[in-house]
C-alpha cells in the first residue's frame, strides 16, 4: 500500500471517529442507530427520497464543517484537537448531568458535596460515619470493583 492510500485510509478512519466522539460510548450498534435516525429524518423531510448531496450532509456534516472552518484543509493536529475537544465536551456533559441537582446545567459546590454524601452513605454500610476496608466494594474477576449492595449504579 502506498503512502497516500495509507493516509487516506487513516483519514477515513478518523473521520468516522469524529462522529463517534460526539456520541455516548455505547458501541457500534448505537452509532448505526443514530445514523439511521438521521437518514430517516432526512428522507421524511424530503418527501421520501434524498439526493447524494443530502445524504452527504447527513453523514459527514460535522467533518465537512471542520474542514471548511480550517480553510478547506484539515491537518492531523487540527483533527486531533477537534476530537479531543468533542471527547471532553461529552465527558463534561455526563459529569454535569450526574451531579447537577437543580437541572440548570451548572455545577455548584453544593451539587458536588451532595453527590459525595450519597456515595459515602452507600459505602458506609453500618452507618457509623466511617468507611472501613470491609465496607468497600470487592473487586470482581476482571479487577474492577463490583457494585456495592447489588444496587443499581448511581447516575
């Protein structure tokens, strides 16, 4: 394989990753499902059929915008920066959603402390105000901690 073919394949792989970076990490099936939903909406919005240009817009609009925003060319560094930003934005959204008790899209010290109190209470099984070694979740066969008390994971 020549160098330009290898670079082209690498770029195509990264282009697919850009869309995945905006998605929750739920696997390929979830990504395909979101893509199909976008295509179905496009078909519905265009009286049952879409042209190649409409299909192309649905498939790679974010990547094309990124290329256009960078003067028609995208370097590895620019793409990596965009992927990193998208990854951290998704992570930030998940953290805010998990901790934000008022649902206003912001975090306060009270939100964080409230979450910590809930987790501490779950771990302090004997309610003595301390977490002891025997109250910590046991590690499972894969080395990860098992969920404590068989309870559903906190969101």
